[in-house]
């Protein structure tokens, strides 16, 4: 059989004529069902591997599969929709060699470290190995999770090994002084310590990438500190914000500030001999230079970012 083609005046076989037996809605439903089945199969395969122990971790305990398929998936909505992060000057990140990413630290809770990790994975396509404070590894569950997601202790030995392996290593030299500072001191860098991160970069001969993060200062504006309770709990600080502890658990929801992350021009260290890492004056000068660059980036980026919150807030 055949049917007429009214536009061209020719007859085409019935097998080539459009079919109206299967509605578009049914086809769409079939596609969704097939997609769901594939996702379910992938989830079951993932769970089977986890239960059977069929996955790999490196010498530091980093579990790439768990990080990519679970942790970063949970963090990505915050990165994309809540904080609406813009990462700029990504060209300054090496794509196939080691580097030390040095950033400012703020926000009362260290969400800036996690957003930086998402930025590296999604925008650069490389994992970021973060160096964490001692307190992180004194807490049983948090210590295990940190190791699984690629974090390790902020000590020269671990930093040196990671950098020599060609990894991207992230460090926040301000430590708790930066993340726990009051809102009145926002975007003012705290002291950078003795420059151990600079010595590690020199020994490994990798560049230092100064990085500015704008937006984290506004998520939990710290207006006070419950110092006695913090000392009792063994914490560096216990913040008072406009919403915590007044609103209880609701006060822990971060405010949806607009974030920007800028990666500055790399500062080379391969022009020095590894033994130069033992020169305290050289290490101090480079540390001070990195701090000045990050402060300048923060000042400029803050102006470019504009208002921290959408007009409707």
C-alpha cells in the first residue's frame, strides 16, 4: 500500500508514512522509564561494589568513586543553585602537573573548602587534595569522611608527598583564625603562620596559585562567640549569628550569598633549589607576597561581585 504526499505530489510507501499509533507522551514516558532503569542499575552496581569492597583508595585513604558519585553530587546543588558560584581565571590552574592552591578562609563553617573542591572537579576536571587542621582528625566520623574525600593532615610530610605526585593541593593558611573571625573583619586576611606551605612548594618545585574566595563571609555572619561553651566542648569557637542559636537547627542553614572564586597568576618556585626551603627569610618573603596578592584579589573581586544577596532578600 502507499499514501499520497500532498506537498510534493508523489506517492510514498505506507511503511515510510508517519505513525500515529504511539503518542508522543507515551514515547516520552518510555524514555523516562528507560533512563530510570539505567540509573537504578547503576546505583545497584555501585552499592554492590561498596558492600563487596570492590573499590580502590590511595595511600592517604582517598576514595575517588565515593567522592565523585556521592559527596560531590550532594554538594553540587549548593555550588550551582544556592551560592551560584562563578569560578574565573581557570587558565591559571595546571591541567597535568602539581600545584599548591592557597586561599583565604572564612564563613564560620568551612564550606569554602568544599565549594573550592567542587570548582576544581567540575571546572578544571581534577581532584583537589585539601590539607585539614588537627581538629578534623580528632573527630571519629569526620576524620574518616575527610580521608575518604581526599583530605589529609596539614603537615609537611603529607603535603610534600602529594605535590611530588603531581596533585593539586589546597591549603588555607589562616586556619581557624580566618574561618572564625567576626563579621566586622570580613575579607581582611589574618596571619598566615610560618609559611610551611611555601616550603613544601619549594621542595616540590611546584607553582603557588593565590586564590580569592568572595561570598563565604556572608553565609553565617558571626556577631559573637560563646567562648566558655566552646572551651568546654574543646572547640576553637562557638559562633553567635543573627539566626543561631536563636532559631536552633534552622540557624545552621547558610544564607544564599553570591560567590566568586578567582585563581591568580601562579607564583613560580622551581627557580629555587629544594634546599632553599630551609631559608626562613626566603620562606617568609614568599609567604608575605602570597598574602598580599590574595588580599588584593579579594578587594578587587569583592567590588566585581557587587551585592552579596539577590534583590528579593
